[in-house]
C-alpha cells in the first residue's frame, strides 16, 4: 500500500470516528467540566482518544504484513487506551495509571522490543549492553522509555489542539527519519499516526468540541515510543537516541521542569499545578490560539534542529536549540513581560 494511502485512511477514519467518540463520551459520562486548572468554559466530551486509536489501527490493518513487533504495539496500545478510557470516566489514581503503563510497556518485551543496542551521536559503534553483560538494562530501558514518552505527551495535553498538533509534527518528522534509514514499516506507522492526529485535530482545535483525554494522549505517547524503538534506536547515527528526544523536546522540557518544580516545593510529582508552559503563556495574556500556535512553532523548531543535526549542520542545529531553549526558559521562569506586550499589541 502506498504511503499516501496509509495517511489518507487514518485521516478520514479519524474524521468520521471522532463525532462517534463524542457521543460515547456523553453516553458514558466522560465529560470534562470547567473549573480548577481547566481553561475551557463549557463541558466537553473527553474520550476522543478512542477515535485516534481506531483510525491508527484501521490504517495499519490495511497496510498488511504485520510483523511481530506490530502485534506487540497493538496489544500494548489497546491496554493503554482502555486504561485511559477508564481514567477519563472514573478518574483513576495516578499510581494505578502508572502501574498499567508499566504493564503495557513491559508487554513489548515479549514481542522482541529491546534497547540492548543504542546508538549515540559522535560514537562510531553502538553501545551494546548485552555484550558487556548488562542485557537486563536494555529491557528496563524499554519500559522507562515508553512510560516516559506516555507521560510526556500526557502532560502536554493542556490546551485545545496542543497534544494532537505536537504529535502530528512529531509523527511527520519521525516519518522523515524512517525514510532516511530505509525503515519503511516505521514510515507507514508514523504516517498512520500523523493522519489520525490531524483528523482528530479538526474537532480538537480551539474552540474544541472534544478532548482526546488520557485515552488519546497516553496512546499517542505509547505509539511514538514504540515506533522509535522499532526503527530509530537501531541505527548507529544521530537519528538513533537523540532524534526522538529532540522531536518531543518541548513537552520533555516542560515535564522535566514540572518534576523539579514539584520536588522543590515538596509536592508529589503527580500533583497537578498551573506551572506548565501553556498555563504560563495564558497567564501572560496570550489567547489559547496564540499560545498553541507559539508552542507548535517551538516544537517544530526542536524537530528542525534534529533534522539539521541529522544532515550534519551542527552549528545551525545548535543555534536553533539555544534560541528555543532560551525562549522556554523565559516562559518557565515567569519572565513573560515581553510575551504580555506582544499579546496586548495583538489584541488591539
């Protein structure tokens, strides 16, 4: 099947499935009500992740020729999506979600997923844990990697269209890198993910008519993590370990600062707060659309830096990363005077 067809199937299935997920959300009581940290003004159904899940796997089914690893992704992502649905309906405790995330990540080990061999930039030979008697470490890293990316995407789902847009960008960039190293199965998978995210985004961009909920954000993070292990971590180039991290550099930075911030304050790292990037942009006076578009741009800059590094343009990549991190620090350190001024000028 052609790559364009994979993308198109996922896109159109998501467009048709998302309204059905909205009806299910109302039927099952999976509704996100305004108040607290939430920035929306009206009740919104929040199990749109079901539509993303269906769109992705329908496209992959049409792709055919399922490998053993794809079966692992299917079973694991089904678990993670169902856990997300239960959380969207019943609000599971964070520790329960974490345990199920570990189960879903650990399931991949039985389908050949491993990080025994990791390629690092500027290192000629891949780092092989099995060769030095640390094969168990490669298995542990799989679980850490998957759970980490699941929560990275989950923590970015705070504004209308934010997580879906970032994952759409990430999927396209990962598709480019998969093509570059001739990993065509992974290219199909990333295009299916991009199509599903974009189709959902038609209903999720501000003002959102549906939220993806944990069922969607955890599913997206799980699939991105799994695909990167399938292909990108096996190549002995910058595209190995660093590329997936840079593609999700913006939400990863946000999550890292959130952990540090909560630890410094003596809070649980699972304790929600209003210190995330998107909250700070709103507090600075930006509208939801302005904040989301700015974060799209920042996320895209991380991805472009990864591409430039992969092409050998290290100076340009480093300059872009420094500028991007600088803006992130300005926002995260609450030095938002410039952003406030920009927002006021925009509103006139």
